[in-house]
C-alpha cells in the first residue's frame, strides 16, 4: 500500500504545483483589473483563452469569477500546504488534501455543468477540464488513505513493540 500511496502523492505533487502556478499567473487576472499585471502575463492569459477557446476566461461570468475567488482565497493556500505536506511528509497532509479535493471537486462540478449545459465549450476545453475533475477525485481519495509511513503492529495496532526481558543498563542481582 505504501508504494501505491507514494505514487499518488507524486502525481498529486506535480498537479498541485501546476495548479498553484496557474492560479497565480492566469486565474488571478480574471478577478483583478488588467492594469495590475505586466503585459507579458496578460499575453499569457490571452494565449490560454485563444488556445483552448475558453469562453469563461473571455466572458468572465459572475459565477465563474466567484469560483476563482474561492480558488484564490481558500484552495490556493491548501495547494501550498499540500505541496509542503507531501515534501515534508507531514501527518496533517491527509486532512488538507481531503479539504482541497472536496472544494476543488465542487468547483469543477459547477464549471463542468456550465460547460456541458451551455454547449459553448470546445472539445479542447473539455479535454482540459475533465482530467481536472479526475484530479479532484484523486485528491479526495488520497485524503481518505492512510499516510505511507504509517506502521502498525499486528498485536497492538499502535505501531509500538513492547520490550520483553530485563531493562537495559540495569544490573541483575
């Protein structure tokens, strides 16, 4: 089970890093005025909107901007915490991963409902968003799994072994 969990963590680490950078470089531009950003960042966002025919990024509907604010205020700090939690093998990582996965799944559910229901989404755009939903499910799954370094004893279940025999460094009389 440990190798399986470590593989999931490696996949999630890459996805968390990509998503965290994307939020800072592109998503924040959907919420703040264009004058706040250098032209190179604005061009990056414009390239993304053109390349993936992202009508949500172009039209900026209010519900979508609201979801981006949720991403920036709530999900982005969890992304950073998850990156650190994986890197440093922190015991709280499961909790933050589950919280992020549930929030991201909810966000993606609303966005995919709009994309599919409106009929405006390009195939290229859907191919970008469907895997994101899978990523959210993987984060939820990982939040429910035990840490890879968790050890349990077959007798006590607490991961400790009781010493039998005389204590060390004590003389027997």
